[in-house]
């Protein structure tokens, strides 16, 4: 090849190379999401999508979701997390509180956003709220103060009660919830009767035990399993004449006497800001974990009437919603 021809070929190659580079489509980030419920039933997934939309994200154009859900079976979280890691997603979102441990254990390299988490420091998911370290950040919803507040509210609406039943599934996080509830109960002169439930079929027997031990009110730890059975638990509580408090979304609408807890929907929507910052280059270790800023008290007055309870005026004025 002559020198002149070589120079022409080289010049053409240099011109074509930038054009080829420009023609390469930008990589669309893949966001893996683990939820407790199917997407069409998960308010948290809806809130996350809404939050991203408000930040200018368009699903299918700026990002795609890889959705996995446990359908109420907490034991499925590790395999769901492992599957998403194997799919090589760019970011993981834990949209179910109990999933945080499984997601954390699945990878040390993929960034993780907790849309909802329970006791992330105590469970070793993060180093601290201010400095999470590693590849995990997001929101923490369960605190000792929240558990204490739930016990206090149950005592307030049933002031003569001296024994509360607590429904719980197995698991470390539920050990922590019971620990903090018990500490608050001792200060109020209340004993806790802890009843483990693993399956739907366990609920009637658990309530029979609570009645046999003369429990005077009932509450529970928190899990997708309880959320799926809001109405069943409320019906059994009413059948056994037990005032009930739940932290599960829509529990009061399903018949529980009281709901008290942080707005999970608000937290899931706020998680979108973490996703946005990480996709733009921020490191999870540098983003402090947030605590809830909004709490809601809902009272079901129909259930109170059915139980023959008079709700204190002080609670009525503090309630965010009353179900008539």
C-alpha cells in the first residue's frame, strides 16, 4: 500500500471510529427489586416507581426493572436475591423489610437500596445509620422506640390489661421486636405471652392459647405473612374479644382495632432518591440511612364498638384516620 493510500485509509478509520462509538446505545440500568408481594399487590413497588417517575425516570427508557417477590414466604428471599445477582443487575432494591438480610448476604459489590428495613444495624446489614459502609444504604423503619410506642398505645386503649399476646414467626428480627416490646411492657406492668406462628393454620390455635392464658389484648411483630392475613387476624381477635394493634398496612381497614407505624409507602417513594443518586455515581457507603419521618395512627371505631370499648378522647384527636 502506498503512503498516500495508507494515509487516506487511516483518515477514514479515524473518522468512522467516533461515529461508531456514537452509534452504540447507552446501557440502560437494570434494577432488581425484591418485594414481599406480587407487583400488582405491592404498594411499595408502586411507590418506588412513582418516586422514580417524579425524578424524571421512564421505565423501559431510562431503566428496566427485574422484579421478584416472595408471595408472603420469607424463606424465599435468599433464593430471589441470588437469582437477581446471577442476572447481573446494576442495583438491588429491597422492598420488603425482612428481605434486607438476604439481599445483603447475596452480594458485596452490587449497590443495595433498602426501601424498608428492620433493625439493619443490629442485624449486621449496615455498620451504622450515619456511616452504613459497604454496599448498602436506604431507610430503616423498625426502632426500639417504635415497638415501645405500639405497646403504649395498646395499653392506652386497654388500660386495665395486664397481659398482651404477641404473634410472631421465627427469625432474628422477630427476636429483636419481642425484646423491645417486652422492655416497654415491663415499664407498664404488662406481661407478654409470645406465640409463634408459622402457617395460616396456626392462627386459631394461637388465639385459643391467648384466651386460655387470659390475654387481654393482642399485637404482632411484622412480616409479609401477617400482611397477607390481616383480615384473618382481625376476625380472630374480635372473636376472642381482644383489642388488637398491628403495624401492617391496611390492618385497620381489615378490622384491626389499631394501626400504628411509619408510612411504608412514603419510605418506598423516598428510596427512589437513593436509586437516583447511586445511578449517578454516588456510593452507598457515603449515603446515611434515614429513619421514618411520618407515622400514622388509624383507629377502627366499628371494631371498638363491637368490643364495647370507649376510645379515649386523647387518642381520637391524635388519630390520622378514623374508620367509622
